[in-house]
C-alpha cells in the first residue's frame, strides 16, 4: 500500500496510548505518537462518498449469549459463510467455557462453533483454500487473570490451525510463553496464508505504543512453510521502509504481494514474500468534528501520527477476483475506508458512536465482495453487516449498541 507515498486492543492499550510523558521539562504526546517524518507532507483527502448502509440485527449467538470484543472475522472458503472470533462475551476468554470461534450462515445464524478452553485472547484470523481456520491467540494471561482463573495458564502467544470442524491441527509458537522464532512468538497480531500456501505471522502487539527501541520493541513478520516449518523472519522495529511498529493486520493479493497494516506508523506497507519493500501509502481523511468530539481513549482528531490517529490501519481485508480493492478500518474515528491497491481512497463509511452505521474501534473486516462487508467492533461488542445501497436490506430505524467498557 504504497505509493501514494504522497499520499486489528485491550484496556492496556488505552492506558498506554493515553499516558503522556515529559522530556526535558516539555510535554510530549501520548506514547507511540511518533511517526515517519514524511507523513507530515501528506495532503488530506475529503468529501468522499458513503456507499453503504447497515443491515439490522445480523449475527445472533445461540443460547442467549452476547458478543464480546469482536477481534477477528473472515469469510469462509465458500464466499458466503462468515467466521468470527470474539473474546467470550467480554474482552478476555480467561475463565470462560464458551466457544470464541463461530461460523455464521448468510442470515447471521450460528451453524458451528469451537475453541472453548483453548484460546485466551483471539486477535486475528484467516481461512485457507481448504477451509481451515487459522486463529491468533495474542497474549498470555495477566497476573490478575491467573489469580482468578489458574487454568488460564499455558495459553497465548500462538497461532492455531483448526479444521473446518474445529479440530486443532497445528500450533505455531509455545503456548503461554513469549519469545522468538522458530519455537516461540511474542504477541502475534495476525496470520495470513499466501497464495502458495506459505504462512505469515505478524508480531508484536504492544510495539505500536513505543517510540524508541527497547524491551518489547519487536516489529517482524515470520514466514513458515505450509506445514508450519519456520523459514525466516524479516522486518524490525522502526519507522523506515520494511520496519514496523505493531504490524497489526495482513492481506495478500492474487499476485502474492503482502499488504501490512503498520498501525503504529499509520501506514500500509507492501512487500514481496521475501520481505522486500515495494511501496507504501497513507490513508488520510480528515475527521468531521462539527458533531462534537467523540472518543474512547486518547484519540486526537486529525492527528498525523500514532496508532489511534485517523487512518492508522487496524483492520485489513482484500476482496477476491480480478479487480480487488482493500477495506481498511481504524480505531478512531472508527471508519471503514474502501481503497484501491495503489492507495487511492474510493469511499469512506462510519463515524464513532453506538448507533447502526457507527462504530466503536473497528478491529476486523470480512469482504467477500465490494457489495457486502462485515465489521467486528472491539468496544461496541457486535458485528455489523454493511451492504451497498440498493443491494440489500436497509435498517428500519436507528438502533444503538449497549454501553460497554473497552
């Protein structure tokens, strides 16, 4: 995502982003607010079309269960069913006995579920050409979680491959242990299976909140063979080309080019499968603040840097077919952007809020076509289905999501 070189979060993330520091007596921005210098030269785009409307009450869970933070979503290999992962009706699956991974039919009815007791903090997801479901379990249990739920130990820092029926087939990383490949992972964010079957995993989540190298400053992507054998890592923490601060989401095009949502650096980078930089671009659409400032954390309207700045890519999805487009979601102002593969913004949808068509921290997007996308929200705890105007059922009235704590 690139050359418009001119132009996928927990309570801890909010705390980190909100923490301001002082250096030499002068106030500084939130941690992680730095960015590549060239971003200051980007010319904002505005007045773009809103092509979508929201379908009411899509995605009802069985037995009266409510959604938690919806952190992962992907279309099934059939192009019709949708897989979604939530954090067990809350923002963590510690102590929960419910299945965090569900498969929904086109009407939003759950037809399959799995993962109870196996996943602590689902974060990213992919579905390969055989219908296997790849799930990222991003972190291990906190001290507080372990004290309350001892069986939460031994989970996290992994990528798991499940069969379409929910059988665990493969685990990349050592459950419950952070570290380096080939045997371990640290806070993996996303997984994507390339057209040739090789597997790519992005690390590490909390690096997006860091402004300088140090403990936890990991910015890398790991490549594995189709059977999970480690091949190589590429990338490092930083602001330059092929460097990352929290690569948060991944997507491949049909030519095997890897699109990386470099969230901490507020850009999309495009690489080949060997990790060589091809190009980058920035999504910069100003925020309309006339309706008042609506924020959930430390977001700053129209900031140019940082993981919570407008356009900092949190979710990433690429449509199939000969003429693909990207859908990119951000945390603030919680908008979905329709973007060409060379970085031109084609449309914008959403604003922060809890009504239909409004979003609270977009973390995942599924896009089987340009005419229908599914959006998973971290704070509003729901999945919204969006359809091109005139090509699907419109909401009869506005409906608000219940208030949730992030």
